[in-house]
C-alpha cells in the first residue's frame, strides 16, 4: 500500500520456480466468457468512527454500507474483503526522528500502534456477524497485525524465515476460526511484499492463492508483466501459478485509473482486478484508492458501462472462486507438481 517494492523479486522468483511448463499465467474461463471482473477491498478491521479512523466497524452506517450500496446497484458484482485478524497499526508513517536512528529504527515500531487484542476479531462478534452476512462477498486474510518494526511500517512480512511467517499466518487464521469468520483460503499480503519464505509459508498453512503485485501503470497487453508494487515479473492480466499449488492474481486497476484501462484489460481477455482500501484518510497517509463517495460513484458508472458494453461475455466472480475453479481445472497439474514441492523448497 505504500508503494514499497520488492527489489530482488525477479532473481528470487527464478530461484524458486523450477518448471516453466507448470508455473506461469493461466488463461481460463467458464464457457461463453471472454474476460472477468474481480474487486477486492483491503485493510478491513473493526475500527469505528470513535477510533482513530473507521475501517468497517460502523457496519452499515460506515464504509461497509457504501460497499453494500455498490453490490445492490450491480447484482452481478461480487467482492473479496481482505480482513486483518488483530489490526494494530494507527499510522503507516514512520516517526520523523526515530526513523533516522539506525539501532532504534530496526527494533521498535516507528509508528503509533494499538495494544494487542484491541481489534482482535474474537472481541468484535457483531462486526464478524455483519461481514459473514454480506451478500456475494467472500472474506480472506490480510495479515495478523499489519505492522512491522523498521521504516516500512505496513510491510508485516519482511525478513522473517519460513517458520516465522507460517507461525504468524497460523495465528491469524486461528483468530479467524475462533471468531467464526467465514473465509476462503486466500491472502492479500500486507504492504504488497511476498518473499519466497512467505510463499512457502502460505502453502504450509493451506493458503491457496495470494495477491501481492499491484501495477496500475504498465500498458495493457496479454503478455504484460508487473513492475510496480510487490512481486515484479508476474502476469498483469492473468492468474499465475507462482509456485506449485499457489496462485497469484495481480491488482491492475484503482481509483486513479482511467476507464479505458478497464476496457483494454477486458478486450485483451484479462482479469480486471479492481482494488480499494476501506478507509480514505488515515493518520499520516491518504489512500488514493480509499473508499469515498467519489470512488464508489466512479465504480458504479464503470461497472454500468461494462455491463452495457460486454453483456454476458464477462464473468463477474471473486478471487476465491477464480482460484478454486482453476485448481479444479488443473488437478493433473497439481498432482504432477506435488512431487516437485520438496525440490522447490530446497531451491528457495
Ligand atoms: Zn493493507
């Protein structure tokens, strides 16, 4: 979310990926469909307007109500809500003085944080009930606390090894389960960065698909590859198996994108992957794709235009459904690749 880029991603990916015949972009739709639309919303947690900022906690009276309005307006639209298990970040902006002190900055939180447990989903049953009851909506994971020590406050998974990543993911999923969150096996990486260790950890805990790359600038083509936030070099338009049994879908559209980008993506037969953040203004930062009336009205108009222009040729789906349909279509591939898992771990 902060434009943080995973520098050596290409090199690490090359080391991680062993077999190009198995890994790579997947072009597949249901019969009669030529392209697809998915929409996802990040940074959802029980913060209310009485907290530092509202992030879904006001339920129908707040940001989630705006999403419900959009869903009502477009009966084909579906959504993926990325929810954090125990959100602790108050501001994504590192403290001005501390961030220049080498020893300190690598060992403490450089931004204001909430005490552990404040936004733990197990303590917010009405919020969980509301999310679970939203129509045509699935819930997936967006980190445990969404914070880290050091200057990149939001990038929760940075230098942890595979075991540490897996422990954090397990704790986050345990909170989901104990809170009764009805969720799918997907993960939007907090702060976009998705290292090989994190990719391995995802598979260790049963996560089947991830979103890491966000690229809203690279020109659209079927072969376009991401070069902005998160993973570089993955498909801009198509789901891609980045490791055996782990799919990736890129974000390629947001509030600042022109409608033509959406049409170009759909004309190329790609997945139009729209991203929003549940809050527009947070202390020290404004999300350009933050949910406000302007962005909701823009999407309302855009989705209406897509419905008119493409009719039934568009598959309106969720990331989870897309991933599971691809897995189901690729059982043989998944079986073939299973034997290579051990070698893949060693290579990374
Ligand atoms: Zn986030």
